[in-house]
C-alpha cells in the first residue's frame, strides 16, 4: 500500500461494498442509499433512476410524469436538426458509433437550440420567475458578460427560435402537455404568457425554452438542466446515425450548394499560378 | 499477470519511460528534457518523437507535407468538416467542434480507417509476395475477404487530385521511390484496369510513403489523428461568422420518409 491510497473520491451519489475475493469489484452498489441491483432493479423506471442520480431522492408522481414527458419530447429532434445532422454525418461515412454521439453532443451543446441555451434560459427563469415585467426587462436588456468565455455570446433570447415564424405545433403540444400535468407555477404561467413573451423576444418559443421552463420548475439547477438536455436528445441521434450507416450516396451532399468567392483559379502543374 | 493481482500491482503505481511533469520544475518526454531540448524543436518533430520515439527532422518534414497536401480540405460539405461547421452554426464551442469532427474522421470511407488499413494491406501484401504469391492473387484474396482494397477507390470523385502533388513533394525530399510506393502504384495499375476501376487514393499513397520510412500502422494512425484539423477550423469559423442556423437549413419536405403509414399508439 502506498501513501496515495488515502486519496479518495468523495460522493453523495454512490457507495460500494467489495466482493470478498476482489477489492476491485463491487458486491453491492448503493445509489443515494438504495441498493441498485438488490432493490431498485425491477421496481424503478429509467427516468426515476435518472432523477435519483441527479437529485438523490425519488421523484413525486408529478415530477416523474413531467420529466418523462420532457424526455419523450426531446428524444428525437428529427433529422433536420443540426445535432442529428451531425450524427448522421458520422453515420454516412462509416465513422465510429461513439463519434456519432460525440458529434450530436458537440453540435447540440450550443446557444442555438442546444444545451447551453437551456442553461442560459434556466438562469433567466431563476432571475425572473413568473414576473412578466422582469422578463420584459431581461429580454430588452439581456445580461452581457464583461469578460470573454469559450462559449459564444448569446445572439437571441434564450429559449426562443430566432429563425422561427410562429410557435411550431409540436412545441405548443409539448408545453400544453407539461403545463396540464404540472403542479407548479412555471409551466402554467409560460403556457398563459407564451405569446406575450414571444412578442417581447420577437421570436417564437422553442423546444429549448420548454425544456428550460420544465427543468426549472422541477428544481434542477441550470447546470443539471444542461446535462439532462444533452443526454435526453441522444436517442434520436443514435437511431438516425445507424439508419444512415454508409448511406453517403443517398444523403445530402449539397454538391451545388457552395459558392467560393475567393478563388485563385486553377493552378498550373508547376505549382505556379497562371 | 491478470485479474485482481494485476490491478493490485498497478494500484497507485504507474511505471513509465514515456514522460512526466515535475510540478514547478521540469518536463520529460521519452528520456529528453522538454524545456531545454525538445521544446526548442519544431512542433511536428516533437509530435513525431512523442508518437514514434524517432528523432528525425526529415521524417517530420515528410509527415508535415503529407498533412498539408492531403488532409485539411476546408469544405463544410465533407462529413467530418460538416460536424465542425454545424457546431459553428449552432453556436457551440470551437473545441467541441474540432474534437467531435476529429472523432468523426475515424471513418470507413475516408480518414483514419483507410489510412491504417492501407498500410496494413501493403505489409501483408509484401509478405505474401515474398512467399511467392502473384500480385493478382494477393489483390483477389483481399477483395474476396474484404470487398475493397483499402486506399483504392473514393466516394464523390473517381480520381484523387492529391496523388501527383504529393509524389512531387515527396521527391523534393528524396522520397516516394521506395518499394512500398512502387507496390502501391502496381496495385493501382491492376485495379484501374480491372472491372473494379478503383484508383489509388491519398490514403494508400501516404501509407506507402510512410511504410517506406518503416512506420507501423499504429504509428501512422496516431500521426494522422490531428492531420485534418486545419480544414475544420475554417469551417467552424465561417459558420460562426454567418447568421446562426444558416448552414444548410433543411425544410420539412427534404425528409424522404419511407416508413410505416401513420398509425396510433395503444
């Protein structure tokens, strides 16, 4: 045993007991006190287990219903969505399956319809709650970071689609479903004030906005919401990437969809420009 | 040694000749001091040394030229670059864009898989030729086993515009005339005149040039991992500079649905 063995991983999430013949294998695993394989397995749904991992206590029936509904609503943004497009771009060239999900996460992480937008929108919810005047103020004068960051600055009101026309029907359907099942204040308020907020933002509510409101109402932190949004959109990315496996010849290449405006023209074989 | 005994042996115990950081003091890579020695050399020489353990400005220059000519096409339509561009249009970070695009470069039709497999093919083919098989037998066996000869044929375009420039560059360094390059061109001549019509692509030529330098497929794979990034950055930057969501938006009619008829759940 070396001195470094005093270094440990501190966690409130996970406890293990070792197998008697192998200290590197667990005999039992406990998630926030529950025996995962000896108790939870067979009793708990996947979405309840996800909740437990993040929140360390079981969800109420309403909380479970809302997170489950949101998970269904986010599971597949469809093949036109940039994150799914990225996953399919991995699929068509026969890239590794992991890279398809990495691509979906990277492209779906950003400020436009991505997880960072959800985080920022949740910060708006934390600041404004159900105060319409506060929303009007933050939309008119959004917070600006004094110093730069790796993340691009927001270019639109988070949770709203800058390229939208009116709120798409599926976004309204998801919001209505969640607001109907809610026992909180946020989702019913958003459903009632959606059009007012859309007028303030000059753009329609997006799925990212519904996700942010739901996750805020459920008590998740913005950082937890960002993580959950990244995770919950992966099923569609995986399915579409597999469907397009090596399908490059029947996948959009946009062959005539690029115009080069700074072109030196063909260069002679000597390497010198004509 | 395997199992728990092996894990106990390695518990808090990583013995390595590769390198280490001595905080606040110095860094060592493969037995050389970084701050006073390796750090003063060109970055490509550092990378080649890190991966292969070989100190060779000549090899580093050859690999750098292969990278520059072959790998970094700044076109967002190419699938790995498209991921970087999509990250830009979605306002993700630059590192997420490049890291994900690099991971997608580990593809079957292009990128890392053909590069590694092409070199592996040349080594296996050379071994079979030395055992007395004909080139035709070797190629036919490869096609029968794998349906393709890695490094030959190309999606989107038939010919590879990079072959002549790379050969010309290699010759400026006195390279490109070795036995594996000759073998690669012989395979090209055979396949081009066969019913397969496949022509040599850059993966095969780069692999052959570096096989003549004695690199292993694993060395080549590691060395090629970052070769594509100079084409990815422009795609990300360009998409970042254009309106958000502007890269190849698709209207709903661009989905050519071929699945089940509309039905109801439950």
